[in-house]
C-alpha cells in the first residue's frame, strides 16, 4: 500500500469519490486494483489518466479499456458520492481501517464494499445459514428456531436474503433481537427477491445489507455464486 499517498480513508477524504468511480466500472478485482496502485499515486490520478497511459500499463484488454474510459462520462464522482450518502449507503475500500478483516484475508477480497445499516462487529462470532428456497414446513420451523437460538447467543447471522431458509432464519434472528447481515447478489439499492422487502427494511434498520456490486446494478445469476464466498 506504500505506492498510494494515503493509507486510511474516512467520510471527508477527497479520494472517496474516485474510489467510487473504480467500483462503477465493475472491472476492478483485487489483482487489477493492486496493479493500479503500482501505476498511480491515487484513485484521482487513475481517474484523470489519459487513455494512452492506461493502454501502456495493459490494465484492461480490448473492450474493457473502452468501458473504463466511457465510465468517466457516466458519472460525476463527487455527485455520485453525495447521492450514496443521501441514500444512506456506506462505502469502504480495502484501504480503510473499517474494512472487515475477515474479508481482507480472502485471496480474492473485494476491493470495495457497499452497505446499508451496520456491518458485523469485528470481534463478535458469526455463523452463516444457507438453505433451500423451496423448503418444507419442517425446514421453515428449523430455520425459525435456528434464527432465535443464534440471536440468543449474541452471534451474528450471515445469509443471502434468498426466499426460503435464508430469509426465514434472518427475519427470525432480528425478530428475536439479534443481528443479521444479508450479502446480496446485486447492488444494495435493489431488493431481491421482492418478497423480502420487509426483511430488507428490518436489516437496514437493525442489521445490515452488503454487496461488492455497485449499488445501482441489478441482481444477476453470476453475482450469486460470486457473493457466496463472502457469506
């Protein structure tokens, strides 16, 4: 991280909008991010770099380079950051002290995460509950009881807000006064499935929803397998 002129970011850091631009591209995983850090002094310098420099560094092949250049015309980074703040969407880069250490330890850690509500406390125990969408009555009862038990032990329940076992256990946990985090397969501005609206609103108030996908991006099939490593 020594190549950047800064190590930590906070809500007043002038670089956050340019981190957000990186996330908007949808093309920057941890390996590309590390290469960007080697070639640029800051996210702002990356945003302002001309196409020839990006091409010379071979960061993005073919159409991907074109998409990065076009992304600069899509948003005003500062206005977009203000919009996210207005929507109560929090942003963390992997440079931040507040970035979860358990994610940081992944070999394919997300360089950026977005969330509403709260993230799990760093040193508190967590457990994930994932199950069938088309579950039996017995499965529903077990998921409900699991959510209650996990909450009673002050353990954070992590799941994906999917129909069935996931959403039942999460709603049960928050109804019992516990904490739950949903890791989404799309941006945090999208409630998926729609029937999970009540759960989504409860989590934004009493728990959290999180994604590495840009907030305005719709859920896609490929994203769900990708997010499972985070759960």
